[in-house]
C-alpha cells in the first residue's frame, strides 16, 4: 500500500511534506515526523518516507488536536518557502551537476565534503530564490556503511536502497510514463531512469541504470558511489555528464548556465557541443558557445583526485564522439590534454576547456591551482548552509537575543553582532546541552561513556592520508600526559571513512583504533561516519581539530560548521582557515611556510599541536569563573560565531557565484 493510501484524510498532505527535503533544514517540519513516531524516527535514520510506511500512529495523530496544529504549521512553512518571491537578479536557470549530493543522512548518495558542499549549495539556492536544478546519480547501493572490526580493520557493507523509502519520485514523460534517457556505451546503449527530488524550491534530477532494459552487469554501473575500476568510473561519468544533459531536456529544462562541480561532470560539455553541432554549428563555434555558459569548480590540489583515462580506455568508450562533435580524434583529445602531454585524457582539463570560468574554493587553493594547471583561476571560498548545521537549541538562543530578521541575513556580519551580547552563562548552557547530546551519540555508537566535564576534541572527515588523522599520535607519551592530566584532562572523538581502495587510509583507522585502547577510554573512534554523526559532533564537542598537510586542503567546511555552533577551531593554516582565523576566534597550528620534507613538516606540526593544546587550549577551557562558567573560553566561542558564521555561510557563497560567475555567463548564452 502506498503512503498516500494509508494517510487519513485530515493528514493527506503528509507525503507532500515528506517528499520535499525542506524538512532537512526546517525543524518545524522534521519535528512533526519525530512527534508522529519518535522511536521509528530514530531507528529509521530520520527518514520520513520510511516512517510513513511503517508507523501505526497515523489514525491516532489524525485525532490529536495538538498534532493537527503542528501539521498545519508545517504546511505553512512549506507553502511560504515555495511561494517566496525570487529576487530576480538571476533571469536564467542554472544547472548544477555533481557526482554526489549530501543532503541528509537518509539519502546516502555522498561520501564526504564534496557532496555535502553540493547539498548545501542547492539548499542555499532554494533559500535565496536562485533558479537552479541539480543533476546527479541515484546510486542503488549508495556509499558504503562502515564497520570497524575488533582488529581495527574497516569493513565496507553495501545495502541496496529502496527508492520507495527515499524522497524521490520518477520523472514522468508527457504521457505519464516513467521518463527514460540513454547514453552510448561500447557496442550498446544504456537506458537510464530519471528520478526527481525536491530540495525546497530546487529540483534535483538523479540518474539510475538499475532498470530491466539493461543487462545485469550494466544495471550495476550506478550501484555504488566511487565504486569499481576505471571502466565503471568512465561509464558513470558518461551517465552524469551526457545522461545529465539529456535528463534536463527530458524534463523540459533549458538551463542558461551549466555549473560542473568537479571534473566528474565534464562530459556534459561534450554533449552540449554535440547538440549545437547537430543544430548546424561548427565544432569550434559550438565549443566556444558551450564554454561561454560554463562554470567549473575544482576542489582538489591532490593530483590523484583528478580523473584521467588512458587512451585505449578513452577511445573504447568515446570512439563515435569525434564524428558527433564534427571534429577529428585530435580535436577531441586536445580538450582533455593536461600539461601538453598525451598520456591520458584528463577530466579536469576537459572541464576547464569547456568553461568560461574556473574557480578554486579558497584563496590559498587558488594559488595552488594556478601553479598546478598553469592558468589563472578565480576563487570563491566554500561555505556551509547555516540552517542545516546550527544546533536547534543554539538557534533558539539566538532567536531570543537577535534583532528580527537575522535569519534572513545569514551572510551579513552586522546581523551576527548580537552574539557578543549573549550572557556567557546562557551560551555556555546551550553548548553543554549540545555536548550532552554528542556524548550520548558516542555512547550509543561506541559503547564508551566519556566525561562530560572534560575538554572534548572532535575530528570527523574522510580519512584521506593528507588529512593526517593520526598526527596527534606522533608522540604517544606526550599525548598520554595531555589526555590523562588529572587537573585538565582531554578526550578525543574521531570519525571517518577511508575509500575502499585506499589502504593507507585504512591503516590510519587501524592506528587510531589501537590508540583508543592504549589511552584507556580518552580516545574514541566512531564507525559509520556520515552527515548524522558529523552534525552531532560539530554541534557538541568543545574544540574542532583539523591538521591537514598544508597546502593540500582545498577548503574544508567541517570547521565552519563547528564555529557556527560556538566550537572553536584548532587548525593548521590551510584551506579556509587562513581567511577565517583572526587570533581570537580559535587557534592556529604550525606555520604557514614550506618544509624541506613531509617528515619535517609532520614533526613541526605535531610539536605545535601538542604545545597549543596543553599550553593554550586546555588552560583556557578549565579557567572557570562565577557559577563554573569559563568566561574566557566563551569569549572565544562568541568570536568564532560572530566572525565565521556570516563570512563562511553558503548564502554568501551562492550569492558570490550568482554575482561573479553566473550572471556574467548569461551574456554568452547561445
């Protein structure tokens, strides 16, 4: 029985609320589902579609005046959001293509920061009224669930996703049938179902090869995010790029600007060139017109993070494309040539060559990117979606002290000045409540009860080696002294996944697992990192640790989420932190300089980390005033919120994209 058929008439619009992901950042809606069945809400990973399928409380709720009142208020929130006027500064539609979207933990089509950034981008576009459509892939097994064995080894568990329990519906054609688009693979075609999700006012089209028309091996092409080898990867990128443009056409959409989020989406440019050539344009004219309306964001200064395909594999999949594009093999190959070498077809080079503007994601990353690619680029520093990451209790506290309208001015520094006037005891009490919830999560996931009075340091992100998750372990004896200080104890919470093929990353997990045992409960490693775990930690730990090997962190956003909640950063001056750090809103680790070797850099940064932690961070945290409130620490919390929240909001970020990159592209529309 469908959800709609089970819903009592007084609650008939509950599915409408569940299918729009606005609930993921508007607690007036998500709290309604929690109220309907709190136990199922927690068991089901905060998934309203799953809850509606399984709950037995619908009839009772339909007769509850209190629930009906909350239901009407939730509908008002949805209706106001959908009907809000659009500013009008963006007269054309923007297509935003990304291999992953991190919108909520119940839709696991993301692996880490890239996907969460994409999700925050769509949400902020919806808040701002920017006309946008997202394009991605509905992975039938999502990203893996992580289990950590008794020996510290990561185990990847893949679970099939049931679309009926996800906030997606099939895109229908003009005759009411499920829409299909296709892409060409070697010797065969691939049929793709198109799903549609609603992210507030922004539709998100998701492509899916798991349909009966395809051979069993082809149905698995879109099974796993970043799964399989190079053949699967190039097929997935054809699905995203070529299939993505065709899905937009099937939906009747003609975007004025195409924004490629990383090189995974670069084949979209080739499909757009093909369309123009078929309409009578020459190859070079078509390429110029496509580039004039293209925007490309690159996120990684790590060479291995840029997809490149060897000639034999590339031409196996792309043999028919030179003719479709009206050019020869050399004309196509030149679009993906990096550094003047013919060794591989580089997807980042393709994206750059089919975009009028390439942007990096922090000021520091801009310089790294320009040196890496030998061409000028812009930069728009990443930000985070305020309402997805701000703890509800903290938001309620801000509502009591802020001027009216602060919620509409998330990127205005003046709108956040009220934070400085919040009584220290009130801000500290709100933080302690968030900390209690974070430690409850730790106990539930790891079976370890941490000390609620102890300084708690959080670290949660992908376990790529350059992020140096184990830098803290470099001097075990010193770490043991810091953690076990009887007067100023420090405890650590780590969480993160390593890519299934990343053995060095998995070794970091094993090392942390061993350290957790050696530190006698002062270090906890949480398994199955994802948005739900990250949300609790950035809201509830006391300080946020980030120690990548500079300058390999393009931007990073977890520390922005933490600072938004009054959790100061303890970070290497990499990514966004050099732009955010002012000497009063957190702590800098190490120096902003080059080193003779990685070993020298690691040794220097580890020594600096220990020194700042035991010499500055811990003493300030444990320096208590009247009523046990750490006045000096709360001062750092306030400075972190007031300076980081507006400057690194996704609202500011998307506004910059509109003004600096999207609007200028409209004049090049072909």
